[in-house]
């Protein structure tokens, strides 16, 4: 069975593909910056402002522990948000592109 040949340069120049690529890149780059800043706040904050991270919240649990734990929840939240945006926008744009190209 022969494989289909695609004109990848034509697909890359298609306005629907350009829109999809731009939206996805902007979305991912923005959240990547946020994630990196949020991640590095823990070691930088603990190094330069240890007093804030030692503040007791409940019993032996301090702000540093809660901030470290929050990174898991933020990661899960971002993953769920990405899945929502991908299902709503990126998949729709991909379907429109495939329909337009008759693949």
C-alpha cells in the first residue's frame, strides 16, 4: 500500500495552520514563562527571604511547605487548563485545517 504524499510547505503556508501555530505558540510560551517564574520563586524566595518561608501557618506547617505543595496543584491546574483550551480551540482549528486540505 502506497503512503500518501503531503505538500508540507503548502500546509505550513496555509492561513489556518499559521493561525493554529501562532495561537498554540503564544499560549504555550506565556504559560511556560509563568511556570518557570513560579517554580524558581521557591528556591530564590527561600534563599533571599527565609523569614517569609518560616512563617507558621498551621502547627508545624509553614509558608515554605505550603508554597512547595502549591506547585503540584498549579501544575495540575495548568495541565487541566491546557487540555480545556486544546479541546476547545486547537482541536477545532486542526479539524478546520484538515477539512480544508481534504486529508
